[in-house]
């Protein structure tokens, strides 16, 4: 039976083969590395794409072609990696680029995986807005080891209009 470790191996392979320059797990899947897990349908993967693709109108075409060539199904914007829906999201803002570049390496079942750090994860959730994402940010503030000064600097630098309390 496939596991998230198998998904993480495929992501590393995509990086090794140059399909993506770099990546980091984000969203609810990333939360499981820092706080109580939350329910999610898919694995969100933020990706830096090769320069010729990031300026394209369809930047994920090479990613989907690679996936199909390696036996994975593409369905509604997701790549089904061993049955797990994976959504590759091109780096769409300076905050996402920074989150990928500063991702932390974690291990899941002895497989290394790049994961957005908790401060960037909270900032991304606050920037995206919406009740569910704000809830995720506050969950991280309450249960994860977050450097609040670093988070404050992130929200200032990326013009996210929110106050970060000293204690959750």
C-alpha cells in the first residue's frame, strides 16, 4: 500500500530530473509536521519551475507531461501519485518563493521532504485569507513552535494586514 513517503519520493525525483527547480509541501499537509494534523483532500506542493516554464501561459504542462510519462494520472489539476491527489502550484508570489527557498527538510518514514516552515505557513494562510486558512494560522500559533518575531517580519515585509499577538 502506498503512503505519503511514496509521494515524497516522487517529488524528490521531479526535483532531481529538473521538472521543478525546487519545491516545498504547503497547506494542511505541511501542518502535520508542526501541529495537530488537519483534514485535507490533497497534498499542496509549491514549486519553482524552470525559467522557460514560469513565464508560460501553461506553466504546469511539462509537470503533467512528466507525470503521465511516469504512469501517473492527471485529473482536474491534480496528479494522482500512488492514489494521492497532489496539486503542484507554481510560485505565485514573493512570499511563496521565499517559503520554498527557506523550506525545512523533514523526514517522513525515513524519506526526506521539503516543507514550508511554520512561520511562512502561517503567513501564507493569513495572506490567502478565508476562515479555514485563518484558523490554520491560529492553530499553528497555538501549537507549533513559531518564532513570532520572524512571523511579524514576514507579515510586514509582504504587506499582510494582521496583528500577531505575543501569546496565542
